[in-house]
């Protein structure tokens, strides 16, 4: 019975083999493999069953037989015994000489055997030798080449020694540099860059390739093909990460020669950049080798070659090769601390000598810029011991050169000197106390008295950078002198002939005080000076007080921003500045004060608008605990007139910004300051009496005659609603708001106030995906057909989509959901299109304007996908007489011409006609936008544009004579591009 069973099993196996080899059932391979795994058959029995087809004269039959064996081995290789593996390897090696149709299946079998743990020593070498001798790998199909590389990878991961390094290098390096263009509609999505990076990873995987790879890279660096140069340089840089001194030694002279030649001669910034990166990598590699080797110090000889070939160019009068040489030296110097000392020891004294020798400002600027590059490298290494640093030994001449640059009349040299001064100041222990006094002198002189604004602004920035390093010097020396200058400027106001000079000096003093406030100890000195100046300006009588107050607020705003990341400084600024600003404003809003000029000035919209960002920036970064402490004072001030926390709390009458009566109009406008505060609080800070506050704001927003006050009340209401927790209280206050808005929008004198409130509340709800937002948006869409409010409602769609500077943005902790613009687009653009088609001719422009506002703020990839359905409407919008519609539409079409040329080319006739018509618009901004679009048309397929070339060139001749320079500039650019259309190489 047993014999019969065995015979039956053998017959089944033979039947399975016949089914597979004949091509009738490929699934038999899996069944045979399963039988081998569970012990029904052995691999030897399978080979015996395959005997008839392995000896067949038809290569296809032989290939199918070996394919079956290989597929079984790929699933069962772990079951093989050492002797079985040996016989199978010998069998497969012999089959490598078979017909080319058989080879892919043979390779699959060898791949299976390469994964066997019982592979005898020496068989891996035997397999690789057979493959390299019998198979021309480069001519194989991609899948079969992958199989060969898999075999090699398997052997490399399991066998320590690989004697066929050169052969392995040859079968991979033949693809270098990669020259590949992906076929159209490639389902795999393989790009040339993917192949470049993958091949580079192989070539740079082992130092054993160095003796073969480095000559190849040097050869490719000498080629004329830029892509080959770039690939070679990037591969060299990658190799330096794993190479050592031994691998590089023989090739260093040739590598340096090639790199030097390219940097000296190339016109390509990209090649120059990669050459410098490669030199940096080589120097870093040699630096690492020095630390771990007792052999010859190749780093020193390599750096000597660089110095020998570059140093003398720094002294050439024509300075032709100065910059290439300096860049090479800096690339090497930046590789390690040792390379930095070796290079700077030779170069810095030479640069200082050359600076003294050359008297022209332009030459001195070039030399100082080179010196600046080496100073920046010193920053990289931080503090070093005095006996190691070349820079410390040259302290006096370096400072002398930098200070002389600050005194030079050339603004460009001054700017480089200021940069150098900033770096010197950042080096610990480099500047002495006397040097620091000179630094302050120079910075004050440049900041306040230098005519050129570039130098002045750069000096202020430098002061801000250095102040945290030397807070005592700047708070004790610079701040008092700036305060003195500020007071002298104010005292000189009476002399009319010097008024503008004094005003300019005051502006710069205020800016400098803000710029230097980059350390908490300095902030505590500068803030009182700024506030004192504000209070004194408030008491003045000059007509220019508005600008003075705005300038102080701008300086305070800068200080607030600089304090935000420091908890102590942030709280100090908030508790000092916010109460003071509120006190000054409340005092000005008192009925007894409103008739005076200073009070009128302080209550001007421009001044209040300048205070808003100060209070907002002082509040956004408060901790929840401190914010809660502050809100407990500010809200009662506005609701109950509680002034006790203000620094000047003795007021002639009560503060009632939500009260009735014309005499309180000045107080009502201070709601703008309340908005700045409460809308900047973190969301987890509870606002006292919030429901009452919301009702007061709602009433003020709907009833106030002053547009500024009504708008700030609406924005404040919207900011609070956006952060309000969901629930019954929010539902009730929103319903109240909807009722008030609907009543006011229907009729009456305050329809515009109601529309403003509707816009801001809608925005607040759209941002947080509140369900009521769609209802309010529908109300806005309905108003587009209103002859009185329609244009303003259309402009409101820009407000809905744009980033708001003072409320309802993430910086002030608003609830802003991702992709709210895309959602708004999806929900409402179909309604806008439908409304446009159904609207009367007198209001169609409102729909076009709304649509263009929405599209202008939509992410461009989203817009491109929707373009086919909207393009006809956009083209119609270009015929609208409203310049806002024209501008919005042009700005929307411009990027689409660049990003969707195929779609846009279908409408080229209409686009050309409309763009050319708009180049004669009476509005300069429209003419410029139309010319930019005409320029962008040239990105469309050339064959589509050529019939229009002559017409466009003739039409663009007219704006060449436009009275506005900016229009002429765009016309020149556009016409020049159309002239080149169709020319060779374009």
C-alpha cells in the first residue's frame, strides 16, 4: 500500500508538472510548493519529474520547467540541505549558458539559493563569477537586472568578503551619469532624480569602490555636459561621508585641480555651489582621518595646495579671481576647527594688509566682505582658547578696519562694516569695554544722523542683535543717550527752519529705542521713555502730533513683538503699557478734554488704529493666569467705568463708552482698544460678564453713527463669538444678532452698519464651521441684488476670504479651521454663478466682483481643478466696467496662465483681445495687471500664439509711451517676450 501511495503521489506531481510546463495552469507552482513544504514531495523528486522538459530541444519548454523549479525554490529555500544547495547551484550555473529565453528563470532560481543559510563557503563567489562571465547584465530587461542586483545584495548582507568589487562596480557604474527621461503616462511614476539618488546610494555605499569611482568622477568633471558635472560633484560629496584618508590620497591633486578649474571658470552658480560643497566635504573627510590615523597628515598638504593656488589672487590689483579664491578658501576653512585655524592663520593678516593698501571704497568693500565670510565661520565654532585663535591675535587691526568702514562715506561699505561689527560683538570676549563704547558711539551716530536710511536701519538692527549679549552696556549707555537726543529733538520744535530735521531725529530716536529693546532689562528702561514721550506729545499743540503719536505706537508695537517670547518681559510690557494707553485715551475722551487739539488728535482713527496692534501684541502671548488677571480689570473699565487700575485714575467724570448721548461719542470710539484686548486673549481665558458685553457691542454696532466705532464694535462682537463655547448661550446671542441685523437691513438709516456687522459675524462663523454660517452667507448672497448695498456686499466677500490683521486670525487665538476657504468655495460659488445668470444688468457686476474675490483667495491647485467650469465667467468679468472687478479678475487669471496653459489656450483669442483692450484702461493698476497677463500669455504653447504675434507686438507699442514708468516697464518686458516667441532655443 505504501508503495502504491508513493507511486500515486509521484504521478500527481508529474501531472502537475505537465500542466504547468504546457502553460495550462500556472497555479500548479503554488500547489507543488505546498506539497514540498508539507513533505509529500522532495525537491529531488521535482527535479526528476522535470527531467523530460529540462532536456527538451525547445527553449520555451526548458524555460517553463526551470521557471517551475525556481518558483518552488523561492518558497522552499529554507528547507534545503547543504548538499542539495550545492547540486542546485551547479545545475543553475550550467544553465546560465542556455538560450536567452531561459536566463530570467535561471536568475530567479539563483536568487532563491542566494538566500539559503546553508550555502557552502565559496559558492557565492562561484555564482557571481558565473553571472559576470555568462550574462550581459546591461542588456537584460529591467526586472531581470533587478534580480541580479538582489542576488548581489543578498550575498553582501550574508557574506563578509566580496572579491568581485570591480565587477560589481562595473555592472552599476555603467549607468553613471543617469540619462533618463520618463515615458509619457508612466504608471510607475519613476523620475530621473529617483534613479540618480538610488544609483548614488550604491556608488557611495562602500569605500572599496573608491579606486574605481574617483577616476570616473574626475573624468566626468572634465566633460562639457553640465548635468554630468553636477552629478559627479554631488556623488563626490556623498562619498566623502564614508571615505577616509587612504581612499582619497592618490586622487587629491586631480580632484583639487578639477574643483579649482570649475570655480575659476564656470558661469553656472549651481556648479560653483556644488564644487564648494565638495571641497568642504573633502576637507572635512581629511580632518576626520587626521584624528584617527598615525599616517601622513594629508590635510596639511591638501590645505597647503589650496593656499598656494588661491592666496596670491587676493592681492591682485584687478581683483578678477578674488571672489572665486575667497569662496574656495572659505569652503575649506568651514570644514573643521583645524582647517579654519590653518586657513585663517595665512589669510586674515593678508586681507587686513590689503584693506589698508587699497584706498577706494569699492575695493575695501570687497576685501571686508571676504573678511566677513571668515568672521561668520568663527561664529560656527563658538568660543575658542586665546592661544588657538588667529582672530583673537588680530583683535586690534580687525577692530580698526571695521571701525574705519563705519566712518567711510560709502553706504555700501558702511553696511558691510555693520554686519562685521555684529559678528564681532557675538564672539564672546572679543570686544573690550573700550571697544564696546566705540560700538555704541558708531551705532548711535549711524542710527540717528546718517543721511542714508539703509545705514540707519542696519545700525538699529545691529543694536538689537548685540543688546542681549551686552544688556548692561546698552541699557546704561545707549538708552540714556537716545533719551537725551529725543528730548533735544522735542525741544527744537519751535524753530520752524529746523522743524523737519528735528522731526526726523525724533522718528529715528523712537525707532532706535524700539530696536534696542531686545532684552528685558533694556525694555524696562526704554518703555518708560516711550510712554513719557507719548504723554508729552499728547500735551503739545503742533499740527503734526498725529504722526508723532503714531510713531510712538509703532515703536511700542515693535517692542511688544520682541517681548513675546520672554514671559517676564511680556508681562512687564503688558502691565505697564496697556493701562497707560487706556488712561491716556480715556483722559482724552472726557467731555472736558475733547475740544482741545491734543485730545482730538489722540482720538483720531489713525492714532487709535496704531494703538490696536500694540495692545494686541501685548496680550496674545500672556499666560492664561496673567491674562485672567488683566481681563478682570479691562472689561469692568468699559462696562462699569471702573478706572481704579489706571495709572492716572482721577477723571472729571465717569467713563461710559456704551452709554447714550452725543457727548459720549468720543468715549465710544475707544471700543477699538477693548477689541484689541479681548479679541487677543487665549481661548481658555474666561471673560467676565461676557453675555452683557456681547449685548452692548451688538447694540453699539447696529446703532452707532460713526463708521469707525460701528466697525470696531462689530469686529469685537465677531471676535468674541468666534471663540465662544458652543451651547445655549451662543445660540441665544446669535439669534439676537440675526434679529437685529434683519430688522436694520430691511429699511432705515443704518443699513450699512447692519451689513458690516453681518459680514464680520459671518466671517467669525465661517472660520469655525458653525452651522449658522451658511444661513448668514445666503443673506449676503441675497444682498448682491440690492442696488444700494450690493457693491459693498460684493466687496465683503474679500473680507470673508482674506486674512484679517487685527481680529479673527490664528495669531490672536481665533478658531480657524483648515481649508475653510475651499469649503466656502464649494458651498457658495455655484450659488454665485446661478445668481449672476439670473441677475439684472445693473447688479451683475456685484456677482462678478464677489466671485473674483473668492477665487483670488483660493489656493491655486484648487482653482486649477475648477477652471474649466469658471473660465467663461471670468472672461465675461473682464468686460465689466468696475475696475475692482477687472483687477481682481486679472490677478486671478495671471497665475492660471502659468499653471494651466493647456486649458487657457482654448480661449486664447478672447484672452488676447481683452488683455490688449485693458492695456488702455484709465486706471494705472489695471494697465499694469493687463500687461502682466499679456506677458504671461507667452507661457501658452507657441503654436497657439504665433498667429497673434504681430497683432500683440503692434498693440504693445502704445503702452511703451505711457506716462507712468511702471506701466512702461511692464510693456517693455511683455513686448520683448512676444518678440522672442518662436525663436530658436526659446
